[in-house]
C-alpha cells in the first residue's frame, strides 16, 4: 500500500497514517497478542484491507520502535509490544517487582513436554526417575503452558501433553523450532543451560512441591 493509497468503506476514507495508527493502538491496548487475522476481521471488517497491507504496516511500526525502549515483536499468537529484553531487568528493579522462581521439578517437567511432546505423565516420570505430582501438572495446565492433546492407546489410555501457544508467547517464541538445540546428554539431564536461559528472565512464581524417588 503506497503512502497515497486510501482504503474506502461506505462511510468514508482511511489514510495510510490512520491505518498504521489504528494497528499500533490496537496492539498496544490489547491484553493478548493480536494476529493479522484478528486485526483484519475485527478492526478493518468494513475496509478493503489485505493481510499483506497489515503486515506491511506492522513492518513499518517495527522499524519505528527499533530505537525505543519498547519493541513490537511477533510471538506464536500474533504481535505485541513489550519492554526490550536488554532493559527488562532494570525496569523490573525500578518497579520493585519480586523475582521468584519455579522449582526444578516444574522446569524439568515443562522442558520434557516442550522437547518430547506429545508425552504422558508416566513417560516424564520414567525419564526423570521420580514421581511427578499432580500439583506440577495442574500448575502447568492452569498456567496454560501445557494441554492434553490426546490419549495414548495403551492400557489406561493416559493423557498426552504438549505445549501451547501461550507457552510460546510467554517465552517470546514464534515456534518450537526456536527452542535451544539440546546437546548430547542423558535424558535425565534434559534441562539444559540453554533452556534455563529462556526460562530465567521470565520466572515469576514459585512452587514447593515435593518429589518421591521411584
């Protein structure tokens, strides 16, 4: 869409500047990431706007914010504004946010689901060598980081778990392909330094579940 092109509907005209401003305002005010489809179907339903038009506007906005303290990024569910990762620690200290961490048990369980999905609770226990408490699974499901995607065709038909778009969004990933590559190791040590690097900047809660050796 050129700078002189106008988008028409029955009630008036929308300039390119207004078009970009609307997208900026919508993403900024949204509580969750917005996809191109959502922007087109909800914000520009009465206008002749293509997906390419919206993506081009987002590219322009992304460039505008490159030199600022916040950035426009794409995650699995769509686009959102966020504090630049290089500034996140300073902003957290400024806001006096208390940084607490997930237990190792939750991190290992989450990592196993991320790298081995779909996976059952029993398979997680076999790899970790300890029982996985129902509290761990409940915490990850309630956080909407994992979900049931089916049941394994074995006696008891145990639930199979996989990660969600909310998991990708939280860790600023667009796909599972962006997860750090696992170095050769035993499966019991699947939580790698690379996985910890993703998780560490985002830790914001803590659990105190206990584990029982199998």
